[in-house]
């Protein structure tokens, strides 16, 4: 049984990587953000049922941890893939919108000017 739990947890983590990648590029609590967070849930439920894990209480921390870790690492992958230039649409403190974004209000032009000065 323990083997099934860890295989299922690894599968959940891998399943959530692309959804976390997608989520990191959306505005928080927007429709795409909600879809990126909730679309994998039916697949996780199916995985629990087909792997024989069922709904035992001791499996929840492992599976929820794998789900959240996959989302988190997917978001980190997007940040690395984008070069960390603030393309996730979130500014400092997780703020959304142009005011918190590195691209808002001429942020790109100011960044380019600094690079030319160096």
C-alpha cells in the first residue's frame, strides 16, 4: 500500500507541473488561474481510485503535498524559463496588474536603458 501511495504522489506531482507552469502566467483568481488550479483535481481523484488508495485519512497529507509541490515547481519552472524578467504578471508580494508588474508603466524601457548604461 505504501508503494502505491508514493507512486501516486509522484504521478500527482508530475501531473501538476504543466498546470503550475500555466497558473504562474495568469492573473491570480482569474478564470484561467482557477482552471489551472482545479483542472487536475478530477485526474487526481481518478488516480486515487484506480491505484486503490481510496480515501484513507493518512494519504491526504502526502497527496495534497504532492499537488501543491507540483503547482509550486511548475510556477518556478515558468520563472526560470522566462528568465526571471517578471513575465508572470505578478509583481512584488504577488500583486497582479500593471502596477505590480515589471512590464507595467514603461518598466521594459527603463530596464533596457539600464542595460545600455552598463
